[in-house]
RNA sequence: GUCCCCAUAGUUCAAUGGAUAGAACGAGAGCCUUCUAAGUUCUAGAUGUAGGUUCGAUUCCUACUGGGGACACCA
């Protein structure tokens, strides 16, 4: 945002020392008293073979001289000083305010990027419930996609659903044996999740059930009519549930991949791998020896000739390369599968795909419970729909309490947005490498570092704007704002925070870390609230100041709105 | 045994190698006749251990300790 000024400073330094520093070395100092931009002179000191304190001091002299020589012109850099080894620049506050506040946040350009990126995310299992682990994945995927799109990439969002395998056989078994013909009116997918847990429980108690399940599995693969009809039902119910959740969360997919479609193709590829000498037989199974690449040997086809996850993944990747030819493929999948993906990418590489080097596993840590790992098998899961219901009940009660005059519908819509903001933000504020230990009280909290706090801050800004419109509608679009009036500590801090918006986005995109945006928004909201309590925007005595402050809070609101939307959270005008 | 992730306040989390390690929750004390108290102000409170690199390390490297996960027919 301050590129021109940075260039000027670099030019000053080059003139004085004949050394050219990079723009990255000019940073925003930690405290207002150190000015608006500073340079740590350690690097220069080394090159110039002088002490950093000395370098800073000499540069201040040289630069001050330059500045006074050009004093008659409107100078942006008002002065420079040295604090120990640090060289600090103080910019003209009025100029800075204007520069930052007149920039439309929505339209600011990020470094140019182009290309197509396929993003696979969400991946719940039909027949099992959509739990809070899937919530983390889905919400992370949505935010990532929004951020990548914002920076100019074309995104192909896809989902991969696993509708074959033993877990499905277990659900079919218990359904056929105990629940045939029965079905709940709603949330059937969730219901299946509980059936699955029950099947596991029964299996634990009576291990001989395994034979019955395995028989079902074989019938399924043999496409026996009755079994297939149950299987179809299960997939439909699950998908209906997932789609309902996706609609609520705002997840969209260009294509859904079903793993049943890749079994045969996968087997063909395994044959090719054998022919090419990449794979070999071992104990009846087909394996790929990856020891040369410091990876463990991997089974790609079971000894009974059936396919594995990896078999289908290879086939699916091949089809994706062919159909969409993406420049990059991002798999948003939990950290526990990092080895799997390293092996997959290596095999794709050996198979001859140049695209293999552009495949990326975006791993994130699990959502755990206080009692330990979640397990759909043991029924120790927190399902999304249960959690959402609790959040909704709470936000309904809170909203009703505050707005006795609102119609029911408005309360319901508001409460839903608040609930989603709370749940989504709770997942997104954590770094992807951090395990989230799920806590109901925390997830359902609307105070502190939460989504509702951000919504509240935004709504508060809108409220001021509304009030101003009714009291002074004649001055709706003020042209010449006196930015020099924004000179209190709180205002300067807010402006500084707004100026960071673009850098935060860039960093979040480069590192695939939506959490950076989340944390930034909390800081910004906090600064706004501090300002709010200390200063009044609407001040009858000083209209000029009101217009300047209106501009300020309007920009903060824009930054909050934009940031929230990028995270997949909708703002609220009132709450 | 090998590999991956993590270790900061009582708890949950922040901090492109830079100036005084920031928040939130919880605890204690304040602030609503004033633009929304889902807010805000004040108080108490932290970098696992030992080395190394560096002018400078919460950050990078090594070892150790502790936690989570993965490692041939699960996904």
C-alpha cells in the first residue's frame, strides 16, 4: 500500500550508502512511537562494516538533509529518527490517512496469479454421519477456495465420496437385518451414522458376525439386486443429508467423484504398473517398492484382487488430469493421511505424470474430543447437525431476548447466521497444524474471540451509518474529507490495521492459511471497539470530524465484511 | 524402530529472525439517562530441557522429554 514511499526511502538509502535494500526490509514498527515505517540497520551495518547504531545515525543525518532540501514541495516523509540500531520514518499522517482510507478494499489488487486449481475437499463417508471433523475440512476448503479465487485463480472444487468398502457393507448388514423397511422422516444420513456405530458394537460383541458382513460385501460387488437396492438407498439418504449441510455451509462442487467408478480403471492401471516394472507381485498382492525414495512399500492391489483406496486414487487423478488439466491439484485431507499422499504422488510421478509435482496435500490436524479421538465406530462423535441445533437454540434465545419487537422470521434468519458464524469461525481461527480439542462451551460461545463478536462489531458500524443517514441525509456523499482530523491514538491504530489487510490476504493465500485472516479480523474488530468506546462518530458539534470518522468506520466495516466473506461467513446488518 | 504434526499464562490460541511475547476464556474490580453491554477499562498470570547458528531465536538446526498421528493387503 505504501510502495511509492518505500521506493523513495530505498532511493534515499541508496544515495547515502550505495546499497540497495529490498522493500521487505521496511516494516511497520511495533509501536506508534517508532513512526510508520522502519528499518533495522543490522544488514546495512555488516555491508558497510560499521556499527548498526552508527549506520542508523548517519542515515538519519543524510535523509534529514535531503528532506529539508525538498521542504517546499509537499513532503510525505515528515521526518526520520534513529532509535539505537533502528531507523524510523514518520509519514505525514494526513497523507497516510487519505491514502489508506480512500482505497477500496474490495478492489485492491493482489499480486497477479493465473491458472486452474482443482481443490478436493469435504469427503464425508456415505453411511456414516457428517461430524465436526468433516466440518473443519469443509469450512477450511470453502475459505481456501474463496481466497484463491480472490487472488485470481480459476478453481475447480470437487468432492470425493467413498461408497464402497467394508463400512458400507456393515451399514447394509445392520439395516437389512434389524431395520429393513424402517426409516426416519428427516436426517436419514445421520441416522445411518448411528446404525453404523451400532453395527460396530454388535461386531465387537459377536466377532462371528464378520462372516455375515463379508457375505454382504461379496453380494454387493456381485451387484446382487436386493443388496444394490439397499446400497442405493443408503447413498441417496447420505447424499441428501450432505447436500442439506453443504447448502447451509455454502459448499459447492463442480463434480462429485464416487469411488465405485474408479475400481476397474484402477485395476487396469495396476496392470500397467506391473508391465512397466514399477509394481511387482508380493505374497499374492501387487506392491510398489518406494524404498529408493525413502517411503515404505505400498500395496496397490489386495491379494484377493480387490482394489484399495490408493488404487482408486491413482485412477481418479489420471481422469482429473485428462478432463480438467489443472495446473495444480490440492487435496484437503487430514494429516493422518500424509504418508498416503506422499506415496500417491510418487507413484503418479513414476507412472509418468508431470502433473504429479503440482499435486499438494493440504493437511490439517484432527478435531479431537476431550476424552480422545473421535470414532464413528464407537459412536464417539459429535455430529454437525446436533451441534448446529444447539448453536441455533442458543442464538435464537439470545436474539429474541435482545429484539422483542422483531418478527419471528427475522429472528430465525439472524440466529442461523450467528450460529454458522460461531461454528465456522471456531474451526477457522486455528492454524491447520493445530489439533482442535473440541469444547461445546467454546464452540457455542458468542463472546470473546468468536464469529459472533465479529458480526456484532460489523453490525455496530452499520448501526452508526444508519443513524447518520437519518439525521443527515443531505450530506450522503461527502467529497472533501479532512483526513488530518483523524489523529488520535485509536484512529491511527485502526488505520494502521486497515493498511495491513492486503498483506494479510497475500500471506494467507501463499501459505494456505485462512487462520491468518481470522486472527487479523479479531485484531481489527478489537481496535474498532476500543475506538468506539473512546470516541463518538456522531458528534453534533463537529461535522467535519464526523465525516472523517464515518469514512474510517466504513472502511473498517468493509474490511470486516470482506474478510468474513472470504472465510465463508455472512455478515449481519443488525443483531 | 522409522517418518509426519505439536509443545507459549490455570485453559484455548497469536506473534514474515528484530524494539516491551499479544489476545480470548476463567478469576478479581469498574463502565449502559451518551452512535447496539454479543461490548469495554483496569489487575494477576507464560516461551518443555540441553546445545548450536546469529549482532539478535518463541521463530532456524541438532539431541532429549512429553502429547497426537502414520508406517503391506482399513479409509
